[in-house]
C-alpha cells in the first residue's frame, strides 16, 4: 500500500476542521457524505466553498451555541476565515474575521483620502492586530477583533462606541460630554458626505489588513506602504526568540561591535570595527542583523557603488536562512541638498526602455498615460532599467489585484464585472508601455534629489530628458525630518536647530538665481 493510501486511524471520527484544512491545502473533499448538514454546506461555484458548523460554548449564558466558519478569497487581497457565532438560548451573536495565511514579512499601512460617497463603500479587512484612524479627528479604533466590512461600517462602529454612555456623561461630566458630542457630530457629517475630503489610515504590523484600491485612484489618494517591524511589534505578534538566541541578540543590541567581513575573506577578528575597514567601491561587506520578518539572526550584504555623473550609492540585501526572507534596497550617500529635483523622461524608442534608472525611497513616480502613481515608501529604493522598473510595478500591482495563478485576470467571484474590466484595461495599457508601443512621459519627483535617470548623450543635452530643481515645501521638510535636524553649532559646542524658515530659504534661492542670471548676462 502506498504511503498516501494508508488508512487514517481517525478516519471515522468526527473531524470538524478537516474540510477547512482541505480547502486551505487546495485538496478535494471526499464526496458521498450521508449527512450534508453535519460536515458543512458546500456551495459549488468557480471554487469550492464550505461553511463549517461547530457546536461551541456561549460565553454569555454558558449554553451551547453554533459557530460557522467560511474560508474565502478577498479580491485584491488574500484568503481569510469568516467566523460567526450564534446562541439560540440567549440570542447572543458575534462575527469576526481572521487571516488564513501567515504573518507577512513586513507591516503595512494603508492611507485613503475619501472625496466622494462611493469611497465609503470600499471594502476593509481589519485584522485583530490593526489600528484604524480618522486623521482629521485624531481618533482611532484600536487593535481588537478582526472585521470584514467597508469604510462606512468601520466609521459606524466608531460612532456607536463614542455615543455609548453619552446620556450618563451629560449628567456627571458635562464638559467631557460636550467634547465627545462635537466629535460625534463631525463624524456624522463625514459619513453623510458633508466633510469631504478626509483621510483614514489602517496600520497593521502583521501586514494582513487592507483597504480596497481602485484603478481610478490618482494624486496620492490611495497610499500603501510597507515597513520593517520593531522588536516590540515582533514580540506582540509572537515572533520573538524563545531560545538562547534571544540572549545573543540582546548582546549585539547593547553595544557589542558588529563583525564586518568582506565577502572575499573567510576569516576575521571578532574585535574588528567599521573604523578598521577600508570601504572599497564594488566590494561586498556582510553584517549580522535581526531578520525583519522573524527576528532571528540574519545577514545584510552591503556594496558601495559610484554612479557616473551622479553620486555614490549603497546597495543592501538582507538574507535570512531561518524563514527565507529576502529584500533589497538602495541608499544614496552625501549631504542633503538644498533643493529637491524633478526629472521628466519621455519614452519614444526601445533604447529609452534600456536607460539605467535609480528611484530612491523618497521619490514620487508618476506615469500619466498609464494612470500609474508610486508614492514614497511603496517600493523602496531601486537601481534597474526603465523597463525593469515598470515591470516590477506591474507585477506588484497584479499580485495585489489578482491571484498568482489568475492569468486571465478573473479576480475572484466577488469582483464586480465593471471593476474587472477596468483593471484589465489598466494592465493592458501598462503592458503596452513596457513594450514601448506608444510614447509616454515618466515623472520622478524627489525632495532629496536622490533619484537619477541615465543621460544617453553623456555631455550633451538629452532631448528625451529634462530636469529642474525646486524648493521643498514645509510639509516635505517635516516628513523627511529636516525640520527637527540640529545643524547649527552653538556657542557651547552643542548643535541646535537652524531657525531659517522655508520662506527665507525661498527668498535666498531667488536672490541667488537673480544674481547668477545677472552675472551671465
């Protein structure tokens, strides 16, 4: 008898989660159940969906109730488990949603600016580790039970929580009542469409929460960014060390000098420091680092490169042998420039697709002809070609919208046909841009001036490339942390903030430009 044909000793026992396990593993359920209600209700569609019923204890009256489980796929997202409990004895009911997949390698943050009633209908998956915020009101729904709803549903739940106990507060604490009532009335106006636009944020360290995107989102309306979790967030998710490695990590994090080993060397002194290492262009160096995904010891490889007619950049790659985590990033060196930079590239011929391009992590990318926008933080730093960058944007978006094996772009059963057709047209247009079938323009806007596009004419002006410098706004300087930098040395030797305002900097830049222009004339 083959190994796969061996008889399971629990074959004839009651196994309430077997159907769910089979569905997750992509296996076919055995047919021929004599009692269809005992093992779940099967719904045959494009894929098999099983509603599993389990008798469970009611925490309200301590009588037996019924829990129903359904594994389903959310378009643009991933598999989730819907859970619903109902008690016939006391009428208590509860619903919850859990991720059916693993904790993601990075945390995720979704920001949506609502400017129309249609945005209130966008689906939301909020895991039990996610925090939902209404930015204009500075209020949030903390981590707790998972939810599968829409924007309006989340706002309604926040409103319900705020209104709870208001009658009692009105008598006992009128001042607190008035403050909460102002927020309640403002939130009601937002839900009725009287306070557009406003922004909401969904932040999840596990990376398993999501706000539905749209192919019509433009001008930074929808922003998704990923970030490396902190040690505290990993511990909250249960990803901390449970063995002796934790002590070793703590030793490194409390002042132990990391061991820097060039890749060409196989030995080294554990007491070496960065000051003793000559950083050579093109040489690869290795450093120990905690894995952003599992917190176990990993390795980061660093290489210094010199881009002609630009500046030095540092290419880094993190490799974890424990969880197979892989990531890469690019950082630019040198001082922060006084101005930001905008670069326009016109793609006319196949040779333009082969241009080298560096997109820094602070760069905003826009392709108007394809309705593509990539805000800072969504892709990290990248050194590639124009074709390679567009291909990565397409592949990342496609994984978000469709399943990996969905080559026809069906998008799941619950995706409306109108949205499905809209995404198909979007990807068809993007594929045409990758193949160079039409002329289009790419904009790179980097407030730190750390992005670069290859000039094919070398020392002569490139007709397909246009650059300009611009003065950063106060918001950009605040987001980049420049506002709080201490760059002026005081009398006591301590550094302090440079109190020059943005207006003064703009005025000084204008005077310099006028003086330069007059000198040339």
